C-alpha cells in the first residue's frame, strides 16, 4: 500500500499548493477557507485522508489552465454531471477500456440509446446506479466543492485518481474516481511482459484428445505439403518453409542472405522427411508391449468391445452423403437462383437430380438403420432386464460392482506405460533423421547438437508444470562457426549484435522443431498424463494401450455413473442453458478416476458450466451465511472455522473439574473420545432430486443482487523487486444481497473483514431471479453433459464433481442429513430432557465436506454416533467408508477397534483434515501422513516442486520452499492458550524440517552453475523471517477483539519471543537437514568434492548464524533452552525424521552438531 501512496499527495496539501498559487495573484479566499475547516471534523478527515494521484495524460498540468478561480457558479450535482459528460466524450475519442470509473453505468444521450434521463443534464443517460457518483453527491463533497470552487473540483475529477481512506478501517482504502487501479496494474504488467520469450512445457501435449489415426503428421503440415510438390522441392517452396520456420522473414519480399544459404539444406530436409516412415520408426524403436498383446489375445471379449466401439465411432462420424454427392448438391443449390443455359446447365441439372434421388435413398436407409439400432438397444435393455441383479445392500455393493467390473484389467494395463528413456530415444532419432546436421552447424560445433539433445531430454523427463526456456538453450549454442549464418566467408569475428541475432535464429529454429516435429509426434502416438499419488510425474501410454484402458473405464462408468446421451436422456437438448464439459481419465493405483473439467466448454462459443453457475454459487453462499445453523449445520469450510470451534471445546474440557475427577478415577480414560468417519463416494451417492427440493426451500428471495468489486493487497516484495514493481494483486469478490438492498460502496467496504486493502468498485452489478437460479440448478443436477473421445455422456447419479457448486451443495445436503437423521438419533446435549443436570458432557460435531469428526466426553454418545454412521442411510445415500473410520475406543461388538495412526506421532492420534488430534492430552499436530507412509517420499517431494527456467532463482526459490507449510503456520498449531509449549515446539520443528527438506531438494534441481551458497544462506534467513511474521500475524488475528489493545502494547516483546523460537528451532532443523545431505553426498563417490565443500560452506554459515542468535537471545526473557536434543528423541518426531533425514533413534548427527 505504501508503494502506491508514496506517489500520491493528500487533498489538503494539494489545496495548500493551489492556495499559494492563488496568493501570488492576490486571491486569499482559498487560504482563508482552509484555515476555517478545522472546526468541521468530517471535512478535516476528508482533507487529510483523501489521496490524489495525477494521471499521465500529456498536456495536463497540476492545476487548471489559467485563468482559473475558486468561485462557485454551478450546483454540485450539475458539476458532477458535466464531469461525466466530458469523461464520456474522452472515452469515446480515446479508448473505451481506458475509462474513468465515474462513467460506468452512464452513456451519451444519442438517438436510440437506452437509459434514463439525468436531472440538470440533457447530454447523458444512466442505465445502472453508480455508487461512486452517489458518494460524490453527498453533502461532504458538496462542502468541499464550495471550499475549492468549480475549476479545481472539475480538474480533480477529470485528471486525478482519488483514493479515500475508510473511516471505520484505518488501513483500508477505496478508489473514488479515476481510471481503475486494477486496469492500470494489468496494463503495466502487460507492457512489462516479454512477448518474445518462448516457453516449452510438456503441458502443451498432455491429455491430447484428437489425433490422426492413419498418420502422425496432418496433411496441412508444412513438410507434408512441401513433400507433395516434388523431390527435391523447388527453391520457391523451400523459401515458404523458411518463412514459417523464421517468422521475422515472413513479411519480407526477399529472404535475407543468411536464409538464402539455407535453401539447399531445407530441400534436403524435406526429402529426408518424405523418406522417413515415422510409424515404422516408432514401431521399431518402441513396439507394443508383448504382455499387452498376450493380454488382448487372452481376453477376446475386451477385443470385441474395442471393435464395437470403433464401429460405433465410425458410423457416427461417417457423413450421410458421399463427397461427390455433397459437391453436386452444393453446386446445384448455389446455382438454383441463376439462369442455367447450355450444356453446362443440363449437366448441373442432371447431377442435381441424381444427387436428390440418392439423398432420398440415403435418408431411407439411414432411417432404417436408426430403427434397427434402436430396436437392438431396446432388445438389449429387455434382455438385461431379465438378468438377475442382486438387490443393493446398505452400502451400495451393486453400484460398486458395476464401477469395478474391469478394475483388475485396468490395473494390469496401467503397468504398460512406456519408459521415458525409450520416448527420448525415439524423439531424438526422429529429429536426427529429419533435420540435417548442417542446420545445427559444422563439425566444429558438435556442442550445438548436444544442446538440442539436452533440451529434448529435459522435455521428455520433465514433470507437469515444468517450464523451459528456449532462449536459454539457444544462448548455449556456438554460433561463430555456423556456415549458413555467416554473411562474409573470410571473417571470424562476431560482434555482440550479430551474436544476438544468430541466437535469435536458433531460438526460432528450436521452437519450430518442438512445435512442428516433436509435439505432433508425442500428441499423436502417445497419451500423456499424470497419475494420482505420483505428484507431478507424468506417464506415457501408447495409443492402442490407452484406447483399451479408456474403453474399459467408460464401460464401467456407463454401468454406474454415466450413460450415453440420447433423445431419451436429453429430451430438450436444444433448450439447454449449460454447455457440455470435458471428461478425462486419471490413472491411479487402484484403477481410473474420472475427472470432469467444468471450467471449460467443448464449444468454443459457449460459456463454461462453472462460469454460468457462478452467480448461483454467490446466492447460495449468501443464504448459507444468513442461515448457518439450518443450511450449514456442523460444516467447517476452512481452518479458521475449525480453530474457532475447536479452541473453546478444548478449553472447556481442560478446565472442567468434573472431567478432571473422572480422569483421576480411571487412569486410562482419555480427555475426550473422538470418532472420524468419511462418507464413501459422497458426490456420486447424493440424491439429486432430494437435493433439488432442499435448494427450493433454501432460496427465500425472489430476486438477488450480485455485486462486483476487487480487493487489492500489497505484494510482499522480494530482494530483487523495486519500490514500484507490481505493488498490488487484485482478487474479485461477488457478494450477493437481496435485490432491494443496495448499500453505498464505502459502507460495504467498511463492513468487510479485509484490512490493509484497496477496494475498487465494479459498479455494474448482476441480478438473478429465483426462477432462473432454480432452472440452472435443475439442469445442472439432472442433465450434466460431459464429453470424452467425441462422445457425449449424461451423469445419471450424484452431483457433478469439479463444479464450483460441489462443496456448497455437499454442505447443504449433509446439513439436512444431520438435522433430519443424525440429531433425531443423537440429540444435542443442550436439551435438558435428554441430558441429566449432574452429568458433565462437552461435545462438538465437525464436518469438512464429507469428513465427519465427533468429539465428546461421553463414551456412550461416541459409540452411539459410531453406530449410527456405520449403519448408513438409504434415503440420503450416506454410507461411510469402513477403511477410513477412526476412533480411540472399541466398538460395542468388540470387532472394530479404533484405528489410530500407528505410523504417526502417536498411536492414539486421530487424523482428520490434515491434522492429528491427540484425544488423551487434547493436543493438535500437523499430519504428514502422505509424506511418511510412502517409501518414495523423496522422489514425490521433488516431483511436487515445479521448476520454471524462465524465472530467476531469487524470484521463486523462497516461495517454493514455504508453499508447502504456508497454510500450516496457523494459530491452530501455535496458540499457547490451546496447546502446550512442547507441542508448539514439536509442530514448529516438524514444519521446519519439511521446509529444510524441500530446500535441499530444490537446490539439487537447480543447475550446478546457480548454486551460490551465500545466496542460499540468505534464503534460509528469509524463510525464517517469513515464518516468524506468518505465525505472529495468525496469532494476532486469532486473538479476541477485547485483547487487541493489550496485544498492541506487548506486540514487540511477543514478536521477539516468537522470533527467537522460530530461529532457534529453525537453524537447528536446517543444520540437521543440510548435514544429513552433506553426509549422503560424502558417501556417494560419484559426487565431486566441490559440491561437498559447498554444503560444508552453507553449514558453517548456519553455525555462525546460530551463535549470533544465541548472543542476541540473552536479552530476551523466557527464551527457548539451547538444548534441543529432546526433539530428536521425541517419539512424535520419529516418522518425520526418518523420512526426511533418514535418521534412526540413535540420532548420530546430534553428537556431531555439538562438537
């Protein structure tokens, strides 16, 4: 915020400067008026807290053009209307996007323009209320108008950006006039972007849906078209190919000299491409897996399904008319209105009559075929109806059987992924076969071909979201001895500008090789996707293998979740308001997971489903916040809500004397009983019709107003950022209200919980009627259409996953289940008719989407909740997943014991929503289960960190390290009023060990030349500073409002104490991790001594920093003890240490650290 306000001036200082200028001309009226405004507090506040930023429009001065005065000759409303009129003229003359926010909702009064007349102005119309204009028309600004006069007021509104500090929120501001700050930031970032920078990523070829089944390269490919012209191709055709490879030469009439030298090489390249049989090459280097062929031979039924699907696809895609018939009809229809004479007209008329006759035969045959297909489907349905289907049990065994019919076959097929080494060899062979060596240089420039191979290898072995820079690759090329680039044959000197030009040519060449050769090859021969549980690592599947996987998976989905679209499933297809979305299949260890992408539409000219349902989502959110108990129930939507409800419960139990007496009477009794259950396939088992009835009752207003504004926050600068580099990022907010509730924008901004923010109004709001919202919801729930492999399917059960409404609908549905089912069998403890007066019961029910957590001090009620949830409910389709159920007690029948997390910090901890709850001591820990339970945690951790070569390490390194722990430095894990000091230190230690592990992995991922240990030492300090500020800020936000004044006085001392804790434990955790890395590097003989010395240098710097930190800590009261060896022997840290540092219980590293 300070970076923006530093360029501004207050309204008072502006008027004082204007008063001095008027004083030179003998006018003291403005100066006298300013001296009298101290009596009015509102005007004084506006003068001191309104900030002005002058626009950069050429010819605009600080003050109006002379002569100007401070007199007032027109009314305030008339002045504002005149300002809007002039701004609209400027908007029309310059750029409509470069508009003042005061003009939003207004248009010029032209013939036929829609809108309402404005009083005291015949030149403008308004079609939507502008709350900013309404704020300017208030008495406060009318008084300021009287103070400064017409000329100054008009000049301010026309040529300045006005920012007003909100009275109720000292650190927040709103924009009152001027060009939108969000628009200014977007233009600035667009101008700063380097459009010439080319990036390469494997994301460009992942999930390829359409591919040429009969050829790798399309007929429109430049080399395919050129190879059809002759062998060798002409120089003119070679010039066309060169213009496509090098875009800078495309607009010239004549090729540059250096490119003319390439014409023979291009002719040779086209000849080599024509003689290269890509299919044979791919089949020879990477044949179809022998086990796959054996599998297909042993499963003729699967083979028949593939053939049936191929036949259906061929029949559906085959045109009704042959091409010659279509051509004849086109010619005939085009000439129907013309006078056809002579033999040519007779031939056209004859061809048209033959085509119409053929069309009639084709139509009849098509009708017969359609009837036959419909009869076959009807007969098949009738046959299926006679098949004995077992009745669905309480847990939906029938549906699961349908969904897992080919589960084992799919699991076996997923093992036939092609190794990346083979893919790299094939791509390298293709590029070497097609591209002549002369194009990369002579025999003196062998390094160039090595650079190309290195780039290909990085692409094939890359992970999802990895980005590589072609510019960096081209800069490694040796360009001095490349023959075709030389303009003079006898010179060996290459000036810097010529070198840059040659690097640019190689960058163009590399981009063409990637986009025109490598990408089509990968896209057409392989299906490239990531796998669940493997972070961002990707897998390559040959098309024949993936076709079988896709067919079997869709066959299972058709039996349970999806059904092919038809006139029966979509009776009103033409009247649908929502678009068709895409469906893709994600491999996982146990089969295939269908993923619906509702954020994009199949049709390019239609809006996505999520975009269409956004307004409905805002309306439902408004109703749920207005009636939380009825529509949300036990829902918690984020970690803040968990903290607000969990902290009072834990404090009540800890301070309750009856609970303490109960624990003393029984030594093994825990402080609380916890039950955690997960609803099985919750999105697929929700009843859409029942949910729709709930939604009809949830929407209580006939019409809703959906506002639009942006909230800007200051970006935390990095060491490389300047004072003016992107000071803000803006986030769109669209709160909903009843249509009659139109608050002033300053009142709305003051009510926001956001602080230290900039509010920018969008002015133009949306209205949504209840009937329209229900129509969209009904279509969304009943006819959600997705497409895969060109076929449309309708979801037959559950609610769409991937929808912007999924979580909201789930919360509303299970809140209804809690109220109608759960609370009838397990009433709340507040009911005096149920709970005895002398009984001590503390309990709370939490639900995060479909994950229930019940905490109580009554064992009977805990068992009751366990039994009720495991019985399930057919009406709501609610059945829990037994494998994920956890409790810290034995069930009534004694068969199901509470499954804690045996591999976690405590065997009796209950994991829920990324946290571990210790019911014995009421302590909370972060769950690192995914990292701990997987043997490949190191490779998964490295695979989860995407690398972007186009950015400098200083721009992303620290953020990449802390991104995994940023959500975990919450008050839930560090509040001393909730947790013990030992628990806080354990949480801090584990969090920093994970950060240190990511730190070392990220260093290994960087190029060796970038490993500057002084830079990494600074990064460690920045990480600790970020974490200290984050924890301190979260504890401040979590503190109660009544303690803010006390917290502010003691803020500095508490911050220093927290800083000492973070730095002491953080430096210790980083030393452990780096020393473990150094020891592994020393044991590896293949690693150079230089790299070992670098780790030792970083370790020495941390030890020096630790000594300095100890000296500074002597002045702080209540600091952490220097002996942290207990953290290494604490059983709660055993799993994290074992996985991240490979330390056993002996912890030998400790003795080395204390030497």
